């Protein structure tokens, strides 16, 4: 099985030695390499499955929206890389299928209603739960938490405005629901129910190893 930690460590140690860097910078390089490798592998896996299922465009918008929103809002994830990989590879293409299916049957009024329902739901969740702590990233300081909360609200607002503009202008309307679904899904992951859901997936995948 691919071990990204081992690859990151070997690469980081090599770069640190060649560049004559100290141990602290070496650790930062290793950490950054591991995050980058994980992101690349997960993105390729998600997009490949989405392409095979015929929902590549919808999934790309979902992943981008949820990913950017997650940078500020945090949220739960699986404890091990391979479980996170499997979970993400399944969840986002499945959401893409839902989005594509609904796009074929809903009209302007339903899109509008979806926006008006999603806005207060996402904002309420962010106001109450953001930023969501994880085992590897905890934010103890109130000032820092407040900053991430404001940033989460700002990012969500930008995406909602983009979705509304697409709808009103009549362009890229097939992406409106994908944007909303990405925001709602990411908001869900920072709620207690979201933590339980992701934790349940993590447990199932761990048992099936």
C-alpha cells in the first residue's frame, strides 16, 4: 500500500540535506509534503471516479466549494489517510450524482428556494460550530476562533453570491446546486451529527481493513 508519510519523510530529509536546512525546517517540509501528496492523490481519485460516473463537472464544483470553505470552517475527517481517501472518493461523486439528477428536474423557482433555505442554515451552523476542531488541529484561543468564524462566513457569503449571480444571469445554472451542496455538506461536517457520521464511516472502514 502507498505510504505517503514514508515518501514525505524521505523527500523532506533529502531536500533538507541538500539545502542545508535545520531540523525545524525539515519537519515543516515533511509536513507540507505529506499534506500535498494526500491532496493530490485524493483529488485524482475523486475526479477519476466522477469522470467514470459522468459527473465530473458537478464533482469538481463540489470539491472546490467544500474545500475552500473547509480551509476556514474546519471539520471532522477520517483518522487515517487511506480511510479519508476512500470516504472522500465515495462521498463527493455520490453527491455529484445527486446534483446532476436534481438539475434535470428542477426549475428556477426551486433553485431560488434552495438558495434561500441554504443561506440561513449554513450561516446558523457556522455561527454556532465554526471553526470545527480536529484531533490534529485545535484552536484554543477565542480570538483565533472568532477570526476563523468570520472568515467562514465571508467565504460562504461569496459562494452564495456567486450562485445567485449564476442563477439570475442564467449562466452556469447547472453549478448552482453543486455550490449549495458543497456548502451544506461542509457545514454539516462541523456539526455534532457530522462528527458522528464521519466517525461512523471511519469506524466502518477501519473494521473492513
